[in-house]
C-alpha cells in the first residue's frame, strides 16, 4: 500500500508563490504524470513530495501519515533524476548497490537484490561494466535500478527521458510502462512531453503557473478538456481553435457562426452562452474532413507533413487562421492546393470568452464510429 495525499500544498520563494494550493490524491499502484510547460511548478511539486524542497504550507500525507517534517531518507520514496549521476569509477552493480551499502545491508543480501533488479531491467550482462561503456538508455536503466534496489513505497521520476534521443525515448518509455505493470508500485512522473503523459499515465495532472488545471485519465482529458489550456496542451498536433460568434441557443445545442458566415451546431448545454457572444470552437485534426460537397471551410495548404502512414495538412483559412488536418498517408494534397473542409458539430468543443469549456451533452460521443 502506497498512497500520496496533498492538501492545499503551497510553496513560496520570498514574495513569489510557485505552488498555489494544490489538492491531489495519488492512489496505490497508480502511475500519475505531472505535465505542463516549463516553469509551471511540476518539478518543484515533485521535490516537495520527495522532501528536497520545504513545504511552505499545507499537508503532505504518505500512507495517511503526515510527512511534512519527515526527512527525505525516512519517507520511503526513491527518485530518478533527469541526469543519471552515476559514479564513473564504479561498475553497474556497485552503482546500483551503493545505497544499500551505505545503509549497512550485508554484502550477500546486496548482491542478491542487485541481481534481482538487474534481471527485471535486463541489465544482467552489464553488471561488470562501467558507465562509460553504456548507452544513454542503459545508463538510465541503471539509475532506475539504483532506485529499485531500495524497494521504495513510491517511485518519483523527474523528466528521466529528456536527455535521450528520440528512438531511445520511445524504447525507454515502453520499458517504464512494462516495469510499472510488473512491479505494481505507485509512480509519479514529471514531464513537459504530453505524448509521454498520454502513453504512460493512469492519471494525468495538468499544471500551469502553480495550479492544477485538470486531473483525469488520458482520454478523459483528450476528449473532455475543461479549458482552452488543457485542450491545446493535450494532443499532438494540438486542437484547432477557431473564433466564432454565437448565432442561436436552444435545448439541442448552440449554433455558432464562423468568419465566412458558415454555421455549426454543437451539442452543448443551453443557457451558458448568449446570442452574439464571442466564443472559440475547438476541433481535433482527425475530425476535420476533406469534403468539397458539404464544406464548412476552405483554404490554402501552406505546409504538408508526410509521415508515412498519415499526412498532416496545415491550411490557412479565411480570417488568417490556420488549422491542421490529419489525413491518411495516401493523400495527394500538395503545397498551395485549395482544399474544402467539413466540420461535424458532434466532434467540436466550445469555449466561452474566459477560455472555459461549455459542457457537452454526454449522450454525444467524441469518438467516431
């Protein structure tokens, strides 16, 4: 059993408040990812949980016990940092067992624990090597192994893949997912990469300027973002945003008018927007369709990204706005082509002039059938 509870947690440096009253529950065996742009406070929050940063106010509970004043060594947590910080003169085995040696664990027990962890991480053939003889991905696995041998209650990861190249990031991400599945331990992971968040997390915590914007399962955030920030941050490429004006509101939904006077009806709850109000229509790239016969928008292709199995078209529409359209890899559209786009209101989001999502009728699905 390993749970982390945050209650109105705040962190202040001099007159600047970095963490602004965060409440969060991390349940046993969950893989929770803190995600957000640089400077949002995600690493600071992780370091407060680890005990490396003092909590200004609020309560941190580990397994239900208040831990604000508990030293980092006594919290039962293990942290994997962005940099590997391996001892260059020590072997892989010695690096992994170093904390156990400091704790006075007998050598036979240290060696057995190191071999067990090395087997899980597929490091057995490398135990006698020095860090300079390893690849970046192998070094990161050694750093993870150094945390594993301690058998912690919770694993804390602070952007552990950011120093790896693209191929190694994908490989190590898969290994982390498998590791969580095999160990069934609680993990908290910090990243600015929303793809890592979407693929690893049971629960994502989206942070901005020291506050939590939204907490939820990856696909919940993807399909039901609470505001423009979450909608734009989760998803790659990000959601398209188009300025609109409310044309009519009734019990079945809200009809909005685009700059080209075309209209789209979105199934959002009535009464939250008034006729004539400015709003923002949001639609994912995969929900914009190339369709000349029932087009809502048209524009010029200004960039074509061909990725093999799929192609992204960046289209400049009336009013100077740009939207991204995801098509299959066989699409033949070229630079400067004029294309026609259909918008289906069933797959649209609507945000008010404060950037807050207007709630959708839940009987409508955002997943195409």
